[in-house]
């Protein structure tokens, strides 16, 4: 594995454990530690609070919202058409599920639990196929992504895209 990728995976792992304040009430089953300075959580436990199906493509729970970064757990219920984020870099760690992930016009590649994806702002990407769904991701965004920063390319989502629970 390239050293640059190892560096980002290590940074991602540390960020999941110790991102700073702006935390929501994660819930006792999911959280092993919460203070104004850090959060430790269990993503599968957080995901248990999500509905088994949804009227939106994605349901997420924002755990941290800072001026320069955000942390959330999200569940993806159906395919996501080509889109980009104009203001946000996104780091996704796939906790559960399997899917095809594509960047631009490149062929889709299969991803599974443990896969980490980095998508730089402005980069068109999609999830054209859910093999085992729904998907559960831990997502770090720099800066935090406003739900309006999902810009579909060439088409739009068939229904409402995201339902978000904001930090308190």
C-alpha cells in the first residue's frame, strides 16, 4: 500500500476516535465516551437506530460539526447517481454492506467492509449498484457538508436524497 494512503487511513482512524466538540447525543449503547473534547462511538450501534427502510436515499446522524470538519454515520438505502460536492472533501469508511463505487467515467469497482474512500471536492462519483445493502459508512467531511452540497450530474435523484439528524 502506498505510504500516502496509509497516512490517510491512520488519520481517519484517529479522527473517528478523537474529533473535537460539537457532539450530538449518540446514545448509551453506541457511545463509549463523550465529552466536550472527544467522542468514541460504535458505528454499527449508531446505525441500529436508523430505520430498516427510508423515504430518502440516505439517512445520517451527525456526531460532530466543527467549522473545519464534520463526522457522521450514514446509511445508504439505494443506488446513488453521479454527483459531486462543490465545497467538501469526503472520507468514507464502509462499515457494512457491499456496493459498486465509480469515479467519473472509470469502471465501477466493488467495495466491502473496511474499504476507505477519499473523494476530493468537485470529483464526480456514484454508487451505481448496491450488492448487499443498506450500506453503513462512517464519514468525515472537511469542511462539514451541508445537505445542499450534493450536486447531481446529468440527472437527479428519484426521491429526496438525505434525512439528517443534526448535533444538539
